[in-house]
């Protein structure tokens, strides 16, 4: 039989379920909450991918970059290890603990490292520390066959696998982790089985993105962002959106709200009705950042160290609900995925197309 | 005894039962094909003079005429076509360089026809452009990647000079002189109504057309005809013409007989004198000299105009474009070798250059590899025949397209490829007053507006089908294209996959 | 008058000052190769010390006069429209390229392709005067206007390089010389200047002599040749229409 092409060798569109939870006060809570929310939307996934991102889960190592890495074989592991040793101080390394679940099979080797860039190497590279980590991550994912860095930020981590999301959460024993924000994702790829790396969230440095929908601007976005040193190895929408956010927010220092208005820009007819200053600003953004425009249906939740941002496409072709209760904010594809973990809400809100819903921590996380 | 070696390619077939001897066909033919035989009292034709422009057919009130291909033939030969043989006869008789016009009629691959467009099914919705927003507004020029704020934290919205188009289609350069006053007027008024641009070509700008300045690209070519500070300031953008797809590497020559009083005024050379555009710009012998000309024009116009550099698609076009992008140009226009011309040596037109599709793919890729695609916009021309060609060009990586032949056809051109004779029966490629008068500029403009509006509707339909509601999301979106019947190498150069993949 | 010590100022900055200043008279000192000085500008009187960069006075417009006390580089007066450029030293290549009006007076010599593709229309008649010697391809593609080469240090020897007047199809070239170039194309006809010819350049020679303090009698007391396009034998590609 012909070998079915793996994700990254081929582009696999997919539909999905997403969920995000944050404590504005920075109180940490168990990953079980995220599992319970995403479990409710079982029918929005098809067992071909699920995952979680937790922030504030490694307080004891918060000053180090936490790398979660998949290895397909020991050759990849050895090659990647020597790359890491060449570029970083390895503070700690271990297998990520998992439990056996009948529905989750074919797992790769899953490792976790706490690292900091080698000062001499960093100085030699003439890059900022963050850019150094980004380049190393992209380098491994693009060039070391069989190795895949799942996440690389500080005090955060991504846990994903091929399977239903609730099973994935159990597999990774997420009930044992606690963080101040969690996102979860259940995937519905339309093509051949996705693979572990292709599941969501997709993460780079401190950003992680869960996404629902299939964008029609994919290749316009991909070919543009790849000009700036990114490499879209997975060919997924989430990957390219993450890179665009990293480029605009981290590298170009553009605030997230403006980033949202670049990705999901208002229509010209809306811009024409704005006051003169706003009109010029939005025209400037659409004109100069034209190739960052994302079209087609999407809803995304972007996690970063200070908060969460939910964003819908400008036509609002995907569902997204936001609920608040005390200092907790919940975002999900379906309202019941919120109600199942927070039955009594203070308020419920349906973000408009192209309008970002941004929640930031009120206090610095300890 | 006079021997006629070259026989006419077409025959004028007249249905005598319909012909009413009104002699309109005779009056309308500048080539003197039709005449009235007083003895026989019938209209007859000297068909060896016929260029097959259909003027007589179109004006005949009783539909008595048709032009057919002659079945007169040489002995069948797979190696020697009729054209090969007759062109040898022509050159043997005259010793002349064969002169032709419009784009090559030879059967080179048209890659537009070997690419298919995608549409959404299930995983992503298609959009109805009639009822939902569908945007085609396009900006050409350098794109900034940084935002600066003023003291009130408002974005500083100054950009380098740009062009704003309501859709990514412009009329490309055709000089006043090569085409008529009325043709220019039709293009200028249509560009204004459509919210796009027309291009003066290298012939200066007629005083009557300064009012269309906001929709005008003024061209500076090697002959520098009609170029002075007021002219440079008159347009919205300045185009430096380095080359033309139909005749890469050679200049232009408008013979003195075409320099009429009016043409003489805009070119600013004496009436009846030859207008010679040398092959190169003699102040540009190297890429750093192009930078000198680009900045000379920017300084002269105080950085208010984007500078377009137009080149012919040739073998090493990727590297050339990269050099242009780095020399301060805001827009690069690439003209493919199937593009049209008012006159070009046949062998150059038919054999020099490369197809625009491959050139575009190579240039877009190269500029992205070098991380400078945002520094410059790409405009392509040279056989954009339909809205589908526009969509494919944008998806391959163009920011906009230039059309010329399509526009002329909208004005009545029948592609008889005889512009170089200067006797265009449709009033387009001529400076003969009575022929020129046949083209009504208002009607011409209306036809152009109709054509481009129809294309716009079709472009929106195709975008909607792909689930894309703004043109920028189509730009360089090569996943929306698949090749059909192309080799691995062709697919690699075009950067697309084959249909079925 | 505005005095500017240019030093290593960018050309953009320098032109912005010249363009925007209410003052119309400028004394530029210590110029170091800044390009496009006064490009496209009207009514500016500019004196330059040091070496101006390429395309000095490109597209120069009415009422402007640029005086350079030293040498100039390439493309001086490129596509110049009106006004005057006076050069006390030498010029590099392509001085007066596509000039359509105004005057360029060079006391010294000019490099390759001086006066290439100059053209005239109605009252606009560009004039290029070279005091000493011109390089090859002088007046290539000449379509109109007047080029004068005085050969002041040539002792009657031909003051131009090879391929003079190639492609010439309009205008006039005056050579103050006892001999003609050896390689003139057949499309160029020559004759000794007659009184009418000399009369036609009298004013410009007078101005040249005033600017650079020469004795005009010495200049006129020599032989002048006139080069013109051969109207009976124009360049003609032999075409056969298909």
C-alpha cells in the first residue's frame, strides 16, 4: 500500500472545538477543568487530535525555557540532544509522565527540558534571547527529521496527541498540573490521520494558539511570513497564525488589539464610515499589512504569558462565546462547554467578527 | 512578366445576391481592397491587399461579406510552413528586416491555460459576492512593516507614495503616436471612471489629457520624449521603461510621417522628424545607474511619485528584479514576451524573451527568498486576456496586471496585426484623421468600462468561490492554483502542484 | 544669499534646503559628490565649490543657474529643461543627456557621450559648449539643439573622440578645428562654417568668453566645421512589412 503522507508533507484542513479559561488574579487551577470543558464538545472532534496549553505550570522553573519535544526515534533524539547541548545550558531533563490509555497509541518519545541559552552562543548570534530561542526552535523543527519541539516558552507547556482531547488530557495526567490559564482543543481533520505534532495548540516561545476553521488565505500568509525567517513545517492554519502573531506582536511590538485588526481587518465599507483619524489608521494597517489579512472562517484563542485573546474572522463564520464569573473568564466554541465547568456566570458575551476579546492578568504572576 | 510569389492569405467572399453596391466597404477600407467595377456593375475585391481586419464585414449593411482563410496552399511539408516560405520570398525580394505588430501569433505555451483555480467545498465556505462584501481595492508601492506613533498615540500614517486602484487592473503603456488621440482619450476617461490608471507610453502627454493626471502613469523611456518637470508632476506615478515584452533589447522608432502636428506637440520634437528611442537608456549601463535615474526622478518630483521600472521578461529576470527592488524602485512591471507592440521586428517578437507566467513566478519567489517582497509591488502584463488570467496572475504573486491588447480589442481592434502600416481601419493605431474619427472616444470609454466592470464581477465570483473576500488574501496564494499537463520542472518554476495532488 | 557648508550632508537633505528655503541664491561650499543638486528646480542661483555628484541639475527648469567652480561628474544636466549650468572644470560622461532646453557651458573637456540625444522643439533649443575637447560618441542620436566644441588647447587638431555624431538625425555640431573626425558616418554631412553659421553662435560664444574670460577674437579667428544630419541619406532600417 502507498504510504499516506504525513502532516507537513501535505496540508490537511480541519474543523475543531476550542476552549480557554483564565484566572485574572493569577490563581492556579487544575488542568482537569480544561478537560471537562473540552469533553463536552466531543462531537466537534473526530479523535484525530487533541491538546492543551497550560500557563503558570512550572513555577519552580519559571526563569527557564521549557521545551516539550516529540521524538520519533532515538536517532532523532540523539541528534536533537546534541543540538540542544550545543546551544543551551540544560538545567533539567525528563520524560513527560503519561499513563496508558487504550484509545491513545503510537506515542512518540515525549521529553521535557528546562533550558537557558548558552551565553557565549547567544552573544555570538547577535540576537535577542527570545529570537535566539525562536530560531533554534524553527531550526530543529525544519531540519532534524523525527524531532518536533511542541512548545518552547517559559512557565508554560503544550500537551497534545492523536486522540480525543479528553483522552489526551488523561494520557498526560493533566489533573496533576495547575496553571492560571488553560486552553484546550479537539480536532476534526478532514483528511488522512493527522499526527501528534499537527494537533493543537500550536506554540512558539510564549505564544500558543488554538484554532477552529479553515482559512482561505493560508498560502498568501505562509509565503509572506516565511520571508521573515519562519518555516511552516506543519502546513496548518494554526502554525501560520502563530507565526504572524509572533512577528507582529513580539518582533514589531504591535499591541495585540492592533494585531487583531490586522489579521481580521474591518471591511473597507466599515473603514469609510470611521472618523478621519481612524480611517487613516485603518487604511494604513490594511495597506501595509495586506498579506497578514486572514480570510475564511476562523475562531482562535491566543494564549500568552499575560493573558488570553479570543478572535473571530471578520465575517464571523465560526462560533465563539465568552463567559465571566468573578475573576474567571471562559471562552469556548459552545456555551455549554463553559456552563459545564461554571454553571453560574456573571455575564455572557458573543464577540463580533473581527473584534478581539482580550483578558489580561490583573496582577503579576508569582 | 511580373511573377507574384506571395499570394493573399485571405479571401473576401461577397454574396452578390445581398450586395447593393452601396460602396461603403470601399470607402471604409484604408487598404483599398474593395472597388466598384463600372463595366460589370459589381463590387469586387483585390484581396491580396486585405489584412483581415473585418472593417468591411462589420459595416456592410446587408451582411454580404465574410473573410475566409484562403485554401491556396504549398505542397504539404511538415518542416517548411507557408509562413517560412513566404517570408523568405519577401526577404529575397527586398533585403528587409521583417516588421510585424501586436503579440506573437506563434504557438508557444500559454501557462494561464495550464493552471486551474480552486473552489471551496465543505471545509470552508464559498461566498456570494453579489450579497456579501468582496474587496478588490489594491495599493501599489512599498509596504512598511513598522508602526510609529505620534504623541497622542495615533499611528503616523505617512507612507511612501503609492497608487490606489479599485481593482488590480491597469491599462499599460501605449504612446500617443503609436495609437490615436481618440484611443488615448478613451483609455484616460475609462481609467478615471474605473478608479485605475492608464499609461502615456513614451510619447509625452497631450495637453488635453493633463486633467486625467490622477489616473495617469507618465512614462520615461530612453528617448525621453516630452519629458520635462511639468510632465513628471502631471501623473500619479512615473514609469521608467527599460524594456518591452514584444521586443526586449531593442528600442523604438516612430517614423517622421507619424509625427503629425499634434504628436509633435506632445513628443516635443519638430513635425515630421523621426522619434528614435535608443535600445538602452544611455545614462543606464549598469544597475547602479538605474538607481541614479530612479532617484533623479524622485528628487525632481520631491518624492511624491512612486517609480515603476518596467522590464521585459528575459532569462535571468529573477536576479534583475532583485536588483531593481534594491535600487529604490517602488513597483516593478514585467512584460511577457507574448505582449503586444505597435511595431517590432518579427524575429525579435517571435523569438526573444520568456512567458510572463514563468517570469512572474520566478520574480515573486526570488523577492520572497531575499525577504524584500514588501519593498516593491509587482505588475505583470503580456497577454492578460480575461478575468481568469487576472486571478491566476494574482495567485501566482502579482499585485496587479497591465492590459493593453484586451483594451484595444474593447475599442474595436480585431488583431489583424497591421499596426505598423499606420492605416488602422478601426481608428486605433493610426494618425490619419479620417480613420481616427471612426473611434468615438466616449463610446470607446464606455466599452472599456464595461469590459473591466465585467472582469471585476468575474474576479469577485472566482474569489468568492475560493472563500476569499479580499484580494490581498489571494496575492501569492499559490495553493489556489494547480497545474494541468505540466512537467515537473514547469510546476517547480511556477511553484504549484499538479491537479489531483 | 544662503551660504551652506555641505560637507557630507545627504543629497536629499541638501535639495530639501534648496527647494524649501525662501532664498533663491545659494553658495554651496565643500560639496562632496552629492547627486541631483537642484534637480527639477526653478529660479535658483547656485554656486558650487567642491565636486558635485552625478546628475547635477537634472531636469533643471527655467530661471535656474548653476555655476560649478571645479569639475563635474557624470550625467550633468540630464534631461535638462531650461536654465544654465556653467562648469569651470571638466565634465564626466553623458553631459547634457536628452537635454531639451537651456545651456551648459564647460570651460574644460567633456567625457564620453556628451550631448547625446539632445532635442529641440519650437523655442527650446538646448546648447552645449565644450571649451576644450569631447570624448567619443559626442552628439550620438542628436535630434536637435547645438553642440559646440572649441578645442582651445588642441592647436587646430580634431577636438573629439571616435564615433562623433553617430545616429545623429537633427541639430548641429560645431567643431573649432582644422580637421574633421576621421570616422564620421555617411549619415552626417560636413562643411566649413559660413558667416550665417558663425552669426548663429555669436551670442553664446560671447557669453562663454564673458563667463570664463576668453578673448572672443581668438576664438573666432579659427576654422569652424559644421556637422549636420544628411537628410538625403537618413538612418533607415530596411523593413519589409509582413
